[in-house]
């Protein structure tokens, strides 16, 4: 068990006490243990999904003899590189109920973790820029409502009341026909998600081990028995892989070849502004999404750069394309300065949907293939992956996210793009 | 911007090209009835970190399919050749 000081709860009372004493008494949020020789379960990857998995292994299943192995530092990968949007507007069976479960977990997560992850359900407007798109949005909204998910089809006037600065003129290049609105969608402070799950897992006895790269697997007669790392061999009865972006690389160490390509996705932020954008907006005429951070910067993103990449930085043509989409959607941003851009490596799967499943190696489980959708899925992914590892069987919510679904023809292709990873 | 040296058109921005993915996959024979081989061909990828041999089509140029060797970490272009052996040999008909 961790020392008592690390078990302290965050509360209004503790905040008042520390405020009056110069904030000198806060204990560190999690320990920095050396790895033990052996654990019941090892999770590879100290990002959002790996940390959430460790948290729910401890909380839901009472499995606390767990180590999370992280090559760099906690939350240094995609959990801190996304555009922080959470939503559940999916239409294909498998995705619909999974992402809605995730949104429900987000709604109670700060209380559950005793850590403010700043869930802001500001609502998402998915704009509709054509008649066919309006029909598709109505259908998607109906599927959502039939599954108990909030969705409203807004008229152009209703969109205008919410976001009057869009181009509603008759001469607009992309006329606005309406929007599919999900009031419960929004944003979450992404670094806090990594830190909150890390602290929650640590408080339940999980060892979080940083600067520990996995370099190989120990596999005996088809069963995993541990991992080789830069900090020595660590035995394990079960191993969970949650390293999206590098899934193919790490899985190859166990002899697996995956239905995944790695691609770079960029994200951008402008100089800070006074409050302008009260919603998350998804553009209908281009792949573009934007919201305003609490600090005031507009945070936005678009398509992949489009070619296989492990470089966590993108290229200029895509920056230009995304900036032009921003100016098409919101002409008022055209003179803003873009102050930062960065890239994250996406596991692009062959149908655009994730994998949370057992692998052909006994005791080795895979959480991968998140494409663009990884951040919003974080709590549900951890919940379902923990269930799969603890029981050896998928949770009903991830039963369709099987690794062998491509062999079985049971694809979950939300976009209908086929096995063309850069098109999802 | 990546600069691809098209063997027919010379150095061009990569935005003139369409990405075609891994060029090292081998398509099974059309009459191959083995589902596992088709599955591996259609869905699995080596997805290497480092040197990657891939297809690009010069859609805003000569429209030829090219085989490009590129590093997936540095994005350095190591080689560009025509994808069709006949075209690579100079007989581009």
C-alpha cells in the first residue's frame, strides 16, 4: 500500500487548508516505484487507455497486482495530443452503444476519480451543408435516439441562434442547411484524464513505471509469461497492450501482424481570444472540427496527412488545408495567428473501428486501432479492456471489436471506406 | 512538403500525388480460393517504422503509378521508380 500521505482526498476543505498554508502540503499524486520481478497483470502503455485499464482492473475487478509500463512519461502520447472532444454520435452497431457508455462514464468521471478532469458538456453541432447530408444527419439522429442517445436536428435558424458568426449569407460557399446537435457532447481536459486515472490506479496499488520500454515478450508454449524491458525482465500472467500509434511495432515483438497502419494526425491552436465559440463544431463540407479551450485558444483539426508515418509532426499542405477549412467555416478567424501545431500517431485500422480483444497468444490482450476516436473512448476502453483481461472474455460492449473480425467479414465500417486506412 | 522525383515529370510536390499504401504486399492469384491468404493480403500490414516501400500515383501529372521508398520516421525519400516493370525499363507504353 502507498504511504498514508498519498491517500489524501482532494476536497474543498483540503484546497482551503493548502490555500492558507502556501500549497506546501500537497503530497505527490502517485508513487514512482521500481518494477517488481513479477506481476499478475502488466499493461504496456501509460497513456489514457492503459491507465484507465489499470484503474478499472483495480476498481471493478479487485486486481491490484498490476504494473503499467511506459516507455516515456505518463500521458506523453496521444492522450495529450488530441482535440479533447467527447461525443457519442455513432451509427453502426458496436460503436453506438460503446461510445454512449463512454460518454456516460465521462459524466461521472471527476467524482469517481476524485480528480477534476473538467468535463464540459457544451454540446456539439455537426453542421449540414447539403440536402443529402441533411437526410443522412436525420437518419443518424434517429439511430442515436433509438439507442437512448440525445440528438436534435436543428434548423438553420436554430443553428444561427447558437453560432451567429458562421456564414449564413445566401452567397455562402457552403450554405448551412442545419445541424445534428448532441447537447451532451463536449470537451474534457485531456492531460487531467491521464493524471486522474494514474492517481486513481496508484491509490489502488497499481505500480506506474515510467522510462521502461518493452523490448520483447516471453512466450512459452503459446502463452505469455512476461516481458523484456529496458529495466529488466518482468514476469506476468497476463499482458495487455495499449500502445496505439505503435501497436504494430510492439505486437510484432510477440509475432503478431495487425490490420493497422500508422498515420500522423495534426492538431492546431490559435492565439487566445475572449469567449467566442460556446460549442464544439464539426464542419459538414470538409473534415474539420473546432472548439475553444478554457484558455481561449481555438483548438481544431482535420484530416490525416495521409501517408504512413511515425513522425509526431505533420506537413505543411495539410496545415494549409485545415486553415482554409477554418476560414471557410468561420470567416471571422481568418486573421488569427495559429500559435502551435503538433502531430500524433494514429493506429488506423482497416475498418475505422478499434480492436479490444484477445490475441492468438494466450494471456496477451490487444487494445488498438483507435483511428481518430481514441480520446473520447478512454473510459469505456479501459472499462472493457479491464473486463476482457480479468475474465478472459470480452464485455458485451467490446464483443464486436474482435481482432479476427476481418477474417469473419464482421467489419464495423462507420464511413464505408473499406480497407483503406488513410480514408477513415 | 515531400518532393517526389517522378521519373517522367521530374521533382514535384507530394500534393500532386495520391497515396497508394504498402507496395510490398503480394496479391494472391485471381483463382486462389484460400481465404486466409486473401485476408492477409487485404487486411494485414507490416507497417514498418523506418524504410517503407509504397505506391504513389501522380494524379496531377503523368498519372503513372510509382514505387517510392521512404523513411516513415524522417519522411526522407530514398528512391522513386515507375511501378510497372516495363515502364521502369524505359518502355512506358
